[in-house]
């Protein structure tokens, strides 16, 4: 893994699982279900599967629709008996996910060093507005690019190319930072460099391409850029 820092002009960052802990939904599930950890993981994995299927079939659907449908699937599989109000309370936690401690400080270091930072996410525009406000990083981002803007979700290369066009930067001069394995693959196959944010401290899935860099925090990423 070797990141070519000399050709990094612009930094893209992912949202869920990279800036915020997507599995922190478990707290809300704990209040309303008996098996919160399993339901949280099924909810997360099923939502990712819906997104990947949508990308492969070129049948774009809003991310919030995926979140609702995948939660219903997870609750059904776990035989969880929740009321409609409880379901809505669980969904509401998506806008209040735990922000990783290193996010604000790490992104500040990038901006102070002159890098333009963009948020690139499958999330819907209103979801991303809520996330950015919750994380308190609006002043650190040049722009937010949603899958809805391109009508395609990760890892469809159309979304990465659209984001590069929005940033007015060649794909070869962009590094995308994400905790998602398939997001890394989408960025790399588009021609960007990919930095894997290994939040969970797991082993890289050795299939297809390797990331150009592995880090655990945004501070480590800033260190690698020498800022």
C-alpha cells in the first residue's frame, strides 16, 4: 500500500461508518428489541446489499428507502415485535449517529494545509445535511455530493466521475477516504486513490484491488499527507 501524496489535490470523504458510527443505532434498538446487536448488523448489511444491487442493475433508489426497507427486513428476521412509533424512533437515530472523535480535528488539519475536502456519499441530500450539521463540519467542507445528484450509488463509477467533475479535479488527483471495502473498489476502479479508514481494526478483504493506504483515524491520514 503506497499513497502517492504528490498527486493528491483534493480529498473526498465518505459519511456513514467513516465520519459516524453506523452501528451506534444499536442504542435505540436496545430500547425496543431483545437482540439489538444482531438487528443492527442485519440492518446495516441488508442496506448495503440493496445499494449494491441497485448499482449493478442501474436502478437508482433513494437511500432513505433502503434504510426503511432494510430495517423492516432486520426486524422481521429477528422476529422483533415493535410498534409503528417504535420503528420511527429507531429510524430517527440515523440522524444522530455517534461522530468519531478524530473527525473534526483531522479535517481541520487537511483544510489548514490547503486541501479541498468534499463529502461523497450514497446518502440523500437531506440526510447528509443533517449529518454534516450533527458532526459540526460544515465549515470544513467545500461541498457535499450525494448519490441522488448523479442518479447512481456507490460503487457505480458514474457517481465518482460526477463528484470529480463537481470538484473540478482530475480523478487521478483525488484520494477518497472511506471505511467501506466496496467504496474503495469504486474509487480505485474510477482512477482515484483510495485510503481505507479501518475503524473496526479488521483485516483487509483480499479480493480485487488493495487500497493505497490504511489508516485508523483522520489524524493518521493527515500524518500520512505530512500536514
